């Protein structure tokens, strides 16, 4: 059998020291969720725990070293992921404070803002909010309605919420703990709008009362994340000093003259948002962390829970020996492993881009944004599906709060729309692919003038960031008649997903050109008619890059036993991805009917081969028992032992 510790070492990757610190310093029941809490109890507990998080955990690692950080954005994202194993309310609360609020001050502010606020933000002496989302404009940030109008006579901005739909909503830290907020609003000066900018605005005084002109509401009870005090903010002509504009990318002089190092309004807007990509990467990582907890509980329970007896045998069969159960848990495990390696590559990319700062290539920045959007969608949807499946795999016990799964399900549900609605994010992924196709093969007959293929997205169609030469060599080695290649041939698997991505992208282009020819200037209709195809393109792209990341991760693995196990898990991920979309592969003659059936047979063979390794695969996640905190993992072995003893005694 493979050593689970050796598998864990491979998964821990570059920031293993952060993962080890979390396992050691947070292996304490004080940090785990408390079922049945009231909102007030949950909020109070989480706020208290925030101040107790160990400094070596990495939650403040992204801040500059001169203020006590280590300028290590990758460490901060991994720290958030580790908190996602423990308590998602704590992870979100920390993310709001140090990722969103602190991250915005750090990334969008300049030296004077850093000197005045960063140390207190890091110590949590100054609690803050990230006030972007509005009730009427969630994902459509470019068209936020809150205004901030400059008055040169007083050298202040007038911050105003013009109507109810423009209130800031679902804002973490707003309802209870936040004293300041980074507020995103339309900057207006000298009668001219300059687009969305960020302002640092006090919202409570020293006694905790709302500042003049600030109205604070409470979102109250939510489906999950009770420890996060989400609230609503409205502003009635609130005076904001000129120097509270976070002005790294846009400055307003005393006389109201506006200047920016980035002249194009759209490019400036997306550059500002791009600096905050760490939040999106963290949400994806935390979703995967919660999924790993659910899978660990379900796999361990399935190894001891027995149900029905095989003919001729008195002893009931353990759940994990059933093919149907393996089809649930092992397939989800394989995808979780694939997404883990995809996340590792993404975090490495994000770290490099953010450390490089202004020196990072624009292409790398845009690719990071696209990859972060697509992986976040894949990870959060995988979490929603898999945690529900784990709940069902544990039967009635999975419905009890004491077994952790209901809480995981409730807390992760919002992640599919948090930090960007997943459907909108997939369109962002497709933007880059379409832009790349347009630049390589010619105009889209007017489509290029729309926001859908604006300059902020990627330029390359099949960019590879993971082990480029290895992936290309494997794909090139596939013979012309791919149906003669073994289903477990890695090059064939890669080529299948690559061909699908290219084909669906080409189909979108053809449909867009046809629409442009027949609908002329009806830009919305041109896009809306192919939106289903656009989303298919994005999911095909993410499937392909995740598989490539998995293959690259296996290549880096030194332990031969671990490498062999990961290779089989990778086979399972690749073949189940093909199997899940075999209708497309059959329709487009990438699979024959006989080979399609063979894929299912190969999947079932892999499930049988991996069955003895199920426990090892979840043990490789390295989750302390304290974090699992599920009663069935304590009670079920005792119950089974009692039943076995009873059976033996007749």
C-alpha cells in the first residue's frame, strides 16, 4: 500500500510549511463549527477566533514585509484554503478582513494609506468591509450606481446612494464589526464620470454607532456562514476627504483634475479588479477544502458501515465495496485530486504575477484572471455536487448536524455566486478564447467592438502553463487513428479534451459570424443566441487545463508508489470526464459506439483497482480528526464491533 504521508507530502506542494502550521496550530476543537448556534453566538465566536489565529498560519502573509507581512500572496491563499477545512465562517471572515478589505487598501492604495492603516488591519484592530456588490448590480460591477462626486471648494467627495437598488448588500463585517469600508463608486469630477474607483470610508465611530449619513442594515439569517456578519450600507451625501480615494490607478488633484497612468477607462477598471483576484482564488481553494472534508467523512464511514449481505455470507457488505458507491466517491475523489493540482498551478501563477507587480506581463495578468474565474466555477460547482452526494452516501446520518455534512453544504452553497456568479465567470473564460481566435484568424465582423471581447481578456487560444513540453510531446505521440490507442494512454486522453475544446470554440466562431451577418448591429441578440455554446467552450477549456495540471503534478512526483497511484487516479478523472460528455464525443465521431462502451468498462476496472486505496486517498489530504468532527466516525466503528460480536454469539 502507498504511504499516506508520502502522498500528503506531494499534495502539500510549495507552501507545505503553511499547511503544516495549520495542522499543528489549529488542531483544537475551539476552531471547529458549533452546530445549533444562534446568529449572535456564531458571530461572537468567529470574531473572537479571528484575533486568536496564529501569526505563522500565513493569513496576513500577502502584506508587505515593512508592515509585518512577508509579501507572500501564495501563502495567504493556502492559509485561506486550510481555514476552509476547519470552519468556513472563519475562513470567510478572515478573507473579508485581510483578503478583500486589507487587500484592497494594499493593492489600490498608495504609501500614505499603507502607513496609516495596514498595521491596524493586519492586527485586526481596524476591522473593515469590502463594499462593492449592490442590490441591483451584483456581477455587473462596471455599472454600479453609487456615486462619489468631487467638490474642489471643500476638497471632498460626496458619496451618495441614489436609490434602494444601489445600496451595498451582502457586505461581510458590515452588520457588526466593521469600522471602515472600501466603497466602490462611480467617480465624478469636473462634471465628468471617470468610472468605478475605490474610496476608504469610515462607517462607525469609536462607540460603534453609524457615522453621519451612513445607514447600516443587517442581512440577518442566511442559509449558512452564520458567523459572518453580512450587512447593508447606504450613504446619504457622506463627505469623504480627497486623500481617502485609493488612488494608485486614478488621482484627483485639488482643483478636480483627474489623471491616471492608464488612459483607457475599461482597461483601468479591469486592472483595478485584477489586483484583487486573490479573493476569487481563495474561494475556489476553500471550496475544494470543504469538499475534501466531506469526502473524508463519507469514505471513512463507507469503510465501516455495512448494508445487506452477499448470498451465502452472514456478514453484511461494507458500503465502499459496492460499485455504485465507488462510482460516487472514487469519481469525486479523482476530480478533487485533479482540481487540487489545478489550484496549485493557479496559486503559483498568481503568486508570480502579484510579486512581479507592475513588472508582470499583461498577458500573464489576463491569463491569471481567466484561469481564476474558470477554476473557481469548477471548484464551487464540484463542492455543491460532491457534498450533497456525500450526504446521501452517509444516509440518514449524513443529515445530522453533528456529522458536519449539513453545515458544509450550507456554508459552501453561496460560493457558486460569491466572488462572481459562476455563469458570468465562465463567460469571462470564453472571452479570452474568443479574443485569441479573433486575433489569430481575423475579424469577427463587428463583434470585436462589443464588451464581450474587450481588451482585458486573454490573447492565446491553447496556452499551456503546466509542463508545456511534456504535454505537447504526449499529444504529438498519439497516432492518427486514436481509436486504436489504449484508453489509459495519457496523450490520447489529453488530445480528446484538446480536440473538444478546439471544436466547440470553432463552432462558436461560426455561429457568431453567421449572427453578425444576419443580425447586423443587434449585438445583444448575436451573443445571446450562442450563449449556451459559449459556456460549453469555457467548461471544455477548464477540463483540459485541469487535466494538464494533474499530468504535470504527477511528473513532479518523486516517490514511485505515489506516482503510480496518482497516475491511476488521473486515468479515472480523464475517462470519467470523457464518459460524462460521451454524447458529444459520439456525435462528433471522436468515439465509436464500441469505444464509448469500452470507456465505461475501463472506468469500472479502475474503480476496482482503486478500491483498496480509498482510505489512503483521503488520508493523503492530511486532515486532523479534530477538523472532521463527525460523530459517525466515532460511533460507527463501536456499533459495528458490537453487531459483529452479537452475530458471532448467535
